[in-house]
C-alpha cells in the first residue's frame, strides 16, 4: 500500500465533487440511464455505536417551483408531494424517486432527486450540523459491487457560517481517497482569487 497527499484547485464556476448513479454530466441530468438505474442510497453511520444526528432531520427542501405562475399544476402537485414525503424518499421507501446525483463543495451538499416517470427534479440540501456522519452508496455499473462515500461534517454552533469542516472518504474497487473541503489554517484561501481547494490523501 502507498499513500500520497496533494491539493486540488477548483476554478470559479466548477460544479465541485459530483457523485452519480450513472455516467453522465451535470447539464445532461437526468439521462434515461439515471432514471432507470438504482438510486444512490443514503445511510446514517454510527459513531461509537450511536447515531449522532439523523440525516433525515438535517436536510431541507428547495422551493424553486413555488410562487412561479408559469409552473404547471402537475409539476407543482409533484413538488408538494415530494415536500410531504421527502423523509421516506430519502430513506428509499418510495422507489418512484431516484437520487441521481450528489453535489459537494466547500459550502453545500445538494442531493438531486428525479421522478422516474417525468424526470422532474427536486433537491434536498444538507444543513450545517454540529456533527453529522452519513454515507452514500452507489452500485457499480458493471455489477461488481458498491462504491461508498463516507461524509463527515461539523460546525461551530455559534458561528455555523464560518467555522465548518467537511470531508468525504471515497472507497471503490481501486482504493481509498480522503477529500477535505476545508482550507487548512496555514493555507487560507486568498479573498481576491476566490479559489477553492480540496486536500486529498490517496491510498492505493
């Protein structure tokens, strides 16, 4: 086994770190394959045998369909149904909704769900939480197994906007990588450059 550490820089406008249930691009979502393949699964991860925070209680819905007079009634009805049932959907209890992509960057975690019949998108955002640990699971396209993405996030209760930590540990058939989205204290982001860095530790 070997390990290597390095830093990645994200330019302005980059979409961040994306987890898909099928090979596609952000602008092409949802593809037919996204709607047909198994959903990305979301699971709580215990710490010392105990769930510190339930992911279902740490998310909020998006209301971009509300208040738009041009939105069709069927779209609005599906949106309100999602809002009423998002906890069950997050837990995989309503298979007509598929979690097709997860977007992670230094300020947010967004989960994009799609209705398998219409392709309508509904989003859940993970709220900054004092301590939250959970996992995304994705079935490999070749059926050889499951890739996992362990997420740990924490924030200062008194300064949630500024003092936060976010890491993702990615495990696939080739090894493990840890991604830290929080700038190190000795290498702060330059305010004038608006740069975003990810610190990576790779194990092979």
